[in-house]
C-alpha cells in the first residue's frame, strides 16, 4: 500500500484507483454500520473518495492513511445523518432507521447484532472488531479520549448482551 500511496500523492490516477479499491470494502463496513442504508453508504464512500483525492497531498504521515481515510468517511456519514434528521420521517425512513439487510457483511448474525446496538456505538464495534483498530487508533479517528472509546465499547457490549440474553438483565436487578 505504501507504494500506491506514494504514487497517488504524486497524482497517479491509476495508483489512486487501486488504493481506493483496496480500501472500499473496509469503508463500506464502517459506512453501513453508521448509516444502515446502502444508498447513503455509497454516497458517503463516493464523497470520501473525492475528498481523499483532493486532499491526499495534505496527509503528512503515510502510516496514518487508513485512519485519515476513515476519519473523512465518518465525517461524511455524520453529514448524511444530519441531513437525514432534518427530513420529515415517512415509511421509507422508518425502514432505514430500523435496519436493513447489509449485503456487505457475510455474517447475518453480525448484521443482526449491529441492529441491536444504538447508532453511536456501531462505528466503535466495526472499527474495533471488523477493522481491527486499537482503542488508541479509534480515539484518534473519532477524536475522542481513549477512556470515552472504552466506555462506548463497554456500553455496546452491554447492549448486545441485553439484546441476546434479556433474561440475564432481569436476574441482575
């Protein structure tokens, strides 16, 4: 990836396309976890790729490319969410909010688990479990403290547990 990145920074379009192709699947996982909608995820990815092409020369440290790219994507997703919230909900919006079948994931159980977790925790789960980012990297991507990321990860796990094992929650109380 380093060679492609160096070529892409010199405005080699073919290298940039190859670099984006290497990262598209990972971008889709993050976008669909936040947006729960294929069309919106595709829009976010497309906007991210465009922004990446325009701003690639501003990346100072090549080893942080994936974190940088993911941060751009999350910002694009959040922008789409803000626009979506301004709309008056109708039946199609309700379908998007309750979850959709996400063909990018091979595991239906993973899909179902993501639907059980509040929107603000989904991205943490995807970055941590699906993408393999460390807590420190996630905190840099999301621009939050490591302790905040850890708290959100713990809360996401609790929500998953409550969704899958509701009887456990009743026994503890």
